[in-house]
């Protein structure tokens, strides 16, 4: 487990592996998505599917294909939520049974290298830039990368519910490195998420990788309650 051990509560199963060495098997429908891709893309895609099935097996979920929608989002079996991420040398998958306690999940891994300074303004909003400026050097660039990763995790968790493409400034992230967690506040409406919605997530950093996760709870229930009381 290593890097992923602290990222989710027990109801979420995770798996990780190196796409370069993993013996990954794809279903024919999955193969069709990457038939014209490069060898390394085929490997990372296959690794994601295989690791997701490994995680599903540990939840007792029968093996099944995980097709990709036209927007590239994985199509999980009915009643399952999940997320996949890969970067050079690492692929991770997280899956859970959909429930009130688990509406959607997001996971992201990145190399533990500083965020390119040219990307700072694209990724970070003013609050995040001010917070970064108060952090000690060296280390700011890595924290900026953690903010980037947190936003990728939030994006992957929100997308299956909102089907909306939201930009990096749509969510503001406050990292708490002491507890290995973060709070992400929506700054836009992306139904069923309203501006002000807060999602909490976790961060793990090793010498090689940054990993972040988000598990959203009660999203549909809260939206339904809102409609009733409107
Ligand atoms: C979709 C996105 C998050 C994927 O990130 P990435 O840099 O390609 O890298 P990762 O390896 O971490 O993730 C790729 C996996 O995400 C999953 N994914 C792709 N699109 C997705 C979506 N719309 N929703 C959920 N998961 C998605 C797929 O499983 C994909 O792997 P696969 O193609 O092998 O199946 C990114 O490309 C993107 O479009 N970001 C939008 C902007 C953003 O992040 N905004 C932040 C707002 S808070």
C-alpha cells in the first residue's frame, strides 16, 4: 500500500503499480480505446484498468470491463465509484461501493518535483499564491505541486456528478501539511455543487511522489434537500 495507505478510509480500496512492469490485461472494449496509442500510453491505460479491477476484487466486486466515455472519464460498473491516475513510474486506482457515505472519489499522483514556476498563476488563485509566499523555501514549489494535485483529485471526484469541466481557479485549496489533509472550496456553481461547497481531501508525499485524494459524501442527498427547501 505505502503511498496510498493514508489516503482513504477503509471503505475505499486502492491498488498501485508501475505501468512499465505490471502484467496488465485489458478487455477487448478497453483495448479498442488505445489500439492506436503509443506503447507507453497503452501500458498506463492497461495498468489503470488492471489495478482498478484488483481494487474491485478486494471489495468483492465481480471483474468487469471499465470502458472510457467520449470525455475520457472511466465508466464504472453500476454501483461502483472510482478514480485512476498515472505518472511516470506509478499508476494508482481507487474504488468504492457507491453509498451515502461515498458519492464519488478522486485520486491523483504526480512526481514529487516543484511545480513549473510559469504555471503558478494558471493553477493557483490569489489566496493560494499568498499562502505559498508565506511558506519557507525550499519547498514552495513542491507545495504548489500539491495544490495542483489536490485540484486534479477534486476535478476527478466532481466530474462524474456534475459532468462539468471546471478550471483551476474554480476551486481554492488550503493545504494542512501537518495533518496531511486539505480543504477545497468551490468558487463556482457546478450543479450539484454550489459555490462555497467544501470538500476535504488528503495528501501523502514521499521522496518520489505526491498523491492526493478526495472522497465526497452525501452529494445527491444534499442537493435533493436543497431542492425540497427551495
Ligand atoms: C482529466 C484530468 C484531471 C486528467 O489528468 P491527467 O493529467 O491526464 O492525469 P492522470 O493520470 O492523473 O489522470 C488520468 C485519468 O483520469 C481519468 N479521467 C479522465 N477524464 C476524467 C474525468 N472527466 N473525470 C474523472 N476522471 C477522468 C481517467 O481514468 C484517466 O486515465 P485513463 O485515460 O488512463 O483512464 C486532466 O486532464 C484535466 O482535464 N483537468 C481539467 C482541469 C482541472 O484539473 N481543473 C481543476 C479544477 S479544480
